[in-house]
């Protein structure tokens, strides 16, 4: 049963069947990602269990358009009447109900093969279309929790975004990479080499904690751990 897991004073995680969503509490709620389609009820229930009301959601921010991250964005937008924000590349897809157009390439390893076979290979390439109310660009800062900085991290998808809650020392990485069984590549990328470059660019920032769309929260030394893991990967490619 999904609930609000505290990460920092302002940031909370909702784990929904293999994908993590995030809630920032500050003058209402900012929801980062929305899970698969038909996740609305689970999100609402998780908020209530955490003592929050979905009516407090002021905006929905998307890391990217893939159906495990944007699948319930349209339903939540209809239900709550709140703005949805995304990178312009992802917005163009979301507004016509697509989760991607470019070919994707599976990352090496048995776990990635298993996830790809089970969830991605035959999965839908569509989401319910929605209106994206605002475009987010690299370097933008959203006025929540002392400033939520937008970082463009292409590779997994062309318009993928990460978010740096700088004041609280935590990076919200989405599918820039994953931490299921240790730090690793996400299961698929449109451009794997570019994805590695994006992780290494993120790691130039100084943050102690990191959270992921898939996998476990890193509580200490996150930027240095990313730098070490992905420098090795870059050297192998």
C-alpha cells in the first residue's frame, strides 16, 4: 500500500509498483511524475494516508513522457484542474498522446533484459493526451522549497529532466539512471552515450542525496557515487 515516505523536510516519495513519484510540500504540493495509467486512486490514497489532500496539489511536473511516469498526468489534470509542466520535447509528445517516437535501445545486463521483456517490449507507446501548460528549460528554478532547479538530462529521452532541490541537498533523477541493484544505467535509452554524459554533468553538482524513478534512495555522498560509477561506464564505452 503506497504511502508518503519522507526523504527530506520538504520531499516525500510515493512508491507505486516499481516506479517512484515525488511530492514537495511547500505552500501546497508539487507532484513530480504520476506513474502508470490508472494510478490516480493510489496517489490520492497515499496523500490521505500521509495527512495531505490531493486538493493541495498546485502543479504537476514531469521528468519525461514515458507511460510509467506520465501515465496518469491527464487524469490528474482533469480531476484537479492544475497545470502540468514538462520540457518542450516531451510536451509535443504528451499533447498528441505519445510517450516517445525515437527508437530505444536496451542497456546491457540480465536485469535490464528481464525488465525490458516484462514491461517495455510489448508495452504501450501512448498516454492519454493532455495540455502541457508550461515548458521547463535547463536552469529554470521553480519557486518551491527554496528553489527547485531544472536540469535537462537528455539520453533516456530527448527532453528528460532532473530536479535539484538545492537547499535540501537532494537530486531527483527520474530515469537519468537507476539504483535497483546498485547505481546503473536505466533499462533503455534513446542515446546511451548521451545519457552517460548527462549523469556525469549532474554529478558535477554537489548533492548528498539522490532519488530515482526506479530504485533506492541514496542518503549520503550521492554526487560522488554517481561520478565514480558513471566515469567507469564512460571509460568502457
